């Protein structure tokens, strides 16, 4: 899992990743560092963000830019993006990754909680694009990669706010691809299946659940964050130059 393809088109490009301190986002940050991109990431968890910066310094002798940001606060998001532009330059690659798959029962959902699920899982995707696409327009090109979820595709229950928001990422991807294609900006969506992050291990993974998951998958191993982050590199690079408005499922072979 450690072998990485090198994409020359990613070298020295300014990349912004939301929710980059942990899980899939952390892996995305590391993969772009390996490409010698100029990497910035936003996250609300200061300790996790600082720990990742330290780890990357030690392992790769490079320093990504970490900016603390509450993505539910759109003004904070816009200000954070301004900091990235000021320190690194015009953003040409955006990875909308941040989300929260907290489980919730139908009867516990209030209007306030519903709005919060939309805010943490969907709304900031649009406003991040709205803020950065002008840089891409001036550059004459850009790549946006949204991270979705297969949860709604397999009719997963137990978190209707999350699955609804994630299904909307597909629609957002396709409509933005149409609106921004005229500026040579591509917009694609990576759709992860069940990816085993530290959070998943801590909260939900058991031997029985793992056995059931592997029975459903064509590939008989649990998927890890690198399975997603390596695909993000491809869609952010010139190797996918003809791809836009696409939703690419990486789930080990469940969705058909």
C-alpha cells in the first residue's frame, strides 16, 4: 500500500484539503506532500492538525500549512482560505473532504440537528468552491475533488441526515462541473465505501462486522484511507484530464 505513482502535474501546485487532520483527509494530505505539492489543510481539531504537521516534518522534511477552521462557520471558512492564498498563492486544487458520520435515530432528529448535519456534511463544500474557483478561473484551469459516500447508495439506515447530505454531494458535483467547465475547471467526486480509519476502529469495527463486510465485498480485505487518497491524486492530476462530472465508487465491489 506504500507505493505511490508520481504525477508531475501536481508538483508545486497549491492544494487545499478540508478536514485534513485525521482519517481519509490525513492520508490525502500525506499523498499530496509526496507529490511535492504546496499543501494546506483546514480542520477544527488543533491538536490533530499540529500532530500531523509534526509527523510530516519528521517523515518528509516538508511543512504543510495547517489552518484551524470551523467549516460550519462560512465566514471562518472564507477567512481561512484567504490565509492559504496569502501564504501559498492561488489555489488550483481543492479537495472537499470534511464530514461527520455520527449515527442518529429518526425520532431524535430536531430541525436544529438536521441543519447541523447539512452544515457539517454539505454546505461548506459549495462555499469552498465558490471562494476558490475565481483563482482557478484566473489560472485558466483547476481541479475540484469532492468526497462522497456510498451509504445512501446501499440504503444504509441509522443516519438519515448524513446519507441525505452525502447523496447531495453527487448532485453538487455534476452541476458545478457544468457551471465551471467553461473555465477549464474539472469537478469530480470520489465515493468511498467503508474505509477503516482510526475512528471506525474505535467506534464500530468488530470481528463480526468485518466478516459480514468482507462477504459483501468482491475484494477480500478491508479498505484503508490510502485506497481513497491515491484516487484523489489521479482525479486532481492531468492524467484524468478528460474526466469531469463523474462519481467514482471505491468500495471493494459492493455498489453495482
